[in-house]
C-alpha cells in the first residue's frame, strides 16, 4: 500500500479504542457505554469512571451533532499540513450525548481535502453529521459535514 502523504498523522487504535474504528469502517458512529450504569464515555477505556464497572457495550448514535468549538491551525505545521492550511479542526458535541465531544475535521465530502470547507463558513453551534473516510493505509476516520451547507 502507498502511504497517504496528505495526512501523515493518523489514529493508532489501541485495544479499548479498536471497536470505535471497526464500527466506523461499517459507517456507524458508536460510543462506548457502561453496561452497569448506562453512562456513555469517550475516549474508550476499560473502567467506568462513574460506577467502576468493567462491563461496556457500544451504543449506536445518529451521527449527528453540532460544532462546539473549532480552531484553524497556524504554522509551524508539519509540511503535509502546512500545504493544506488554512484547514479546520472542529470539536463536535454529539446530539444524544452532549457531554461527549469528538475532535475531527469539517469537510465538503468524506474523502475531500482537509481544506475543502472555507473557514468563513464555520460557525459554533452549526449542525453537522458524521461521515466515514477509510484512510488508504490506516483506519477509517470520522469526519463531519455541515447539515445545511
Ligand atoms: Zn458505570
């Protein structure tokens, strides 16, 4: 396989986080949820911080949320990212579990470049939905589209 040099930094799933990426590869955004008390948690980890249970399940979400915050990274950046600046990194508050916020990129389509959305169009509170992008030699990552582009 050929390395995708447009995004050299990519997630390296560990044992706890692997299901997140396995579901993403199937087009599902799921959140680890305590099987004892029902509390969702992110990032995935072995033990519930609320009730200390080690039992968990993966709850399917709608994949919808809203932009809670965002940044436009500025230099110094790694060369592959500097070539794409200005691009965005958004923090998405999930609709069903607003205490969980996921870091990602707002893009024009699942496989579009990181700079495919004009930063002037990004608004805190804007509704977004998850899309799934299989990296050429890595896991499937979750990205975000504006609900009303
Ligand atoms: Zn619990």
